[in-house]
């Protein structure tokens, strides 16, 4: 098990920043770690990486207890924090060489050139870090996290400050790294999570509210959506009486959006309603909830 968190608790006075959460991440998994601002994501990541001590519970990396052997676990982790602290007066290669020395990498020059190519820094590699755009500074931080070829990657908002093209490039880097590493990353860009991850962990107010594959989360979500368009005007009360509909919303003159626990049953009931009242259905389709809708439902 590359990452294992057991009953992790972090308290600040009476406030529980992380409230007895448990989860596991295996090698070869890319897992999205989601939650609103202040939910406890960064706190959890800092505990896993050994930068913060928990109140109780355990965090293990590659079967090593982080609290007992923080230096050993740091050797196995590549960490990109949300606030990417860099030495702005150092040149890119100079800084990455410095990080390589900290990790005692034998062939420092080769490692620096390799990671510069991986994260797409070649064109800016001769500059001082302070001269770089925010997006390229983020790449320097990612390069520093990758330079010692860690088994585990912890990335806190890795695409922060990147333009759309850069986001696509970094997404590919993360996908490639996830083939033989364990990747846990947080992001507020939910489309990014859907593009990279098969599984997500969602926390809210310090507590775990979801840990599942995206496909299973959609199936198990509290409601799915059925969209129906009629040729005629339909009284809302008729749709409200449909047993399988949990809520209805008019989206246009003759268009409706209905939430349901059973989309198949609701579609059947809509068809029966149209036959009873001679309504003409222009279109009828089901939609699983998006990750954004699931996120809202779990964190409101």
C-alpha cells in the first residue's frame, strides 16, 4: 500500500481540521482529493508528507509510519505544495541541481536535464526563477517534486496558474507519472479531475464524505437527471405527481429537467403520462450527474 491513512485527526483548539478520516491509495492509482476551501485537504497532505504532525491516527507511506520515520518517507515522496515556495534569485538549473543534491542524486546533471524535459521547462531553463511566469514557476515546483524519481507524488493544486494549453501538458505529465507511481492530487478544477482520475476522495469540514470510482459515484449519486421536451405546454403539477421524480425544473417554454433516483422508471412514467394526455414528446434523455453536481450535493 503506497498511501494509507488511518483515523487521522488534526485539531486546532476546538476545531477539527481533519476529523478521523481513513483511506488507501495503491501504486498505479491517480486519485483526486477534493473538497471546498478549508475542508482539510492541504492539512491532510501536509500530514502525509511529514510537514505537519497529526493529533491522533496514523499516516503510512510505502508501509512506513510517517510520524516515526519522517525523513525516510520524504525520500519516497515528491511533494508540490499549494504555496510553491521557490528561490527566485536562483536559475532554474541551479535550483533543480540544489534539490538534486539534497536528495543525494549521484548523476545530478543528467537528473536535472531529464526532469526539465519531462515538465516542459526547456525553453525557460536558462532564466532565473523570479523571471518566470506563474505557470512556469509551477513547473519548476513540479520538477523539484519529480527529480528524485519518487514512488509517491502528492500534488496540491498542480495546475494552479497555468493557461489551458499548459494544463493539458501538465495533465499528460501526471498521467505518465501515474503509470508507475502513486499520485494523490487536489484541484478545484473538477473537469481536470474527471480527465485524469478514475477515483476521487471528497472531504467536507474535515470529514470523509466520498471515496469511490467516478463511475460508481455517478451511479450511487442521490439523483440523476431526466430531460424531456414536449411539443405542447405541460402543467408542472402533472410532472410533480410522477412517483419517480424527486424534483422538477422548467428550463425553457416546453423543456423540463427532472431529478430522480431511478431514471428508467421515470422515463417510463413520462411516456405513460404523454399517452394519457396526448402529449407529443420531442426528446427524452437521461443524464448522470456530473462530478460538479455530485460535489455540490456532498459538500453543501
